[in-house]
C-alpha cells in the first residue's frame, strides 16, 4: 500500500513540474514577443524614423568628407589645421579669474618698487584697473575664441535711475571705446604691453641733454656708447631756459 501511494505521489509531482516548465517556456516566449513588438513599435514610430534618417544623413556626410579628403588632401589638411587652431584658441581663452590674478600680481610687483623707478604708464594703467575693479565696473565678456575686459558705466547692483533706464545705457557703437583689454591664447595682450617696462621710469631721463637722452641700438657695444657711459659722471650744465 505504501509503495502504491509513493508511486502515485511521484507521478503527480513529475506532472506538476512538467506543467510548470512548460508554463515558464510560454511566459518567456510571450515576454520575448512583447519585447520585440515594443522595439518594433518604437522603431516604426515618427521619432524612430527621424533618428534613423538623421543617422543616415550623418553617415553619408562622413563618407563624403572621407572621400573629399582622399581626393584633395591639401584642402583637408588646411581645414583640419583651422579646426585644430580654433579648438586651441577656444581652450586657452583666458577667464575673468585669470585677469584678476594678473592684475593683483602686477599691483604687488609695483608696490615693491620705489615710486621713483616705476613706469608711469604701467602704474597709471594698474591704478585704473584697480579702481574699476573696486567700483564693480570691470566686466568680462567671453567670445569663444577670445575674451574682452571692458568698462561698464555702473555696477550691476547699482539701482539708480541712470543705471536701470534702458534709454540711457551706452550704445553698442561706443563699445570699442570701452574695451580695456583683449585676452587671446592665455594672455592679456594690452596689459602685458603696458607692463613691459614697469621698472623703468622714463621721466627721470627727461632732464638729461639730448645726446644722453636717446640711445639707438647701433650705439650699444660701440665707442660712442663707452663715451656716453663716461659722460654720465660729468656734471650736467643747464642753460637759463632749462632752469
């Protein structure tokens, strides 16, 4: 009796397992069909067709570019050089923080010099930049390949009528006159030009005679230069007009 019951039970369990396996196969097949149908609907939709046409256009464009590069390698090299140069210029465009860093560094350098040997042009330019910076009127404008520092009429937080009225704002035609510096390839060119001879005060040489006041490049390492070097120790004679 026990053996008969055991056989019946095992047969029932095996049949249930077979049904469960068959059911899982049907479910997986149905899932795959649903997934395929969903992907097919997305592919045949308007958005899917638009993406496929866009991909096809880009593929054809790339093929045309490759064919043109093979036919005209010189022209392709010029275009690649221009694109590489534009990418480098855009990457090295100086920011507002770099200008402020350059300005503060130049201000500290000039503070270490005596007022008698500071270059007047360098000192006045740095003082102007510091004044505009403290007033909030020193503005930065990035233009992809280069950047500009310009002078604004008022601070951004200024709420007086002249600063907020659109009819009293500066015109675009006057913008070039308000440009203070041009940043290109990681350098601020006008600022570097102003600070070129920051430790040479040209005004202290104004009282010298004309033959000592100006020296041409040909005078360097020459007999005339040695004679001028000796004459600087001689007393300076001034006329009544110079007095």
